[in-house]
C-alpha cells in the first residue's frame, strides 16, 4: 500500500477473508469499499448451466465497490 494512503485506510475496519470465502452475494446490501491488501478477489457470475464465468480479477492493492453488479443503486 502506498504510504500516503495509510491515514485514509486507518479510519476503516479491517476484515480478513480466507481463500475461497464469498465476500459479497447477490441480493446482499453492499455498503462497503473493499481494498485488496493481499491476494486477489475474483468477481464472477453463474450462467444458466451453472458454469462460473469470471468477470474481473481484483489484484493486490486494488479497490472495489460493487452495487451496480447486483442492480443496487449506489445512491439512496
């Protein structure tokens, strides 16, 4: 992480997820900004046949906020 960003991120709660853990499920309220401190996050959808299709890979040091993915508006 860029040293200049530490004060910004220090104001937030740190959550740790184990490999394979689903971070956000369709239909859940999404009110968080996610920062990938280490590892990767894979965003995927499941098609009609049950096949997982990767939409995006978020690498280390990336951020994401996904309300639009599940049809949820980011604005009230």
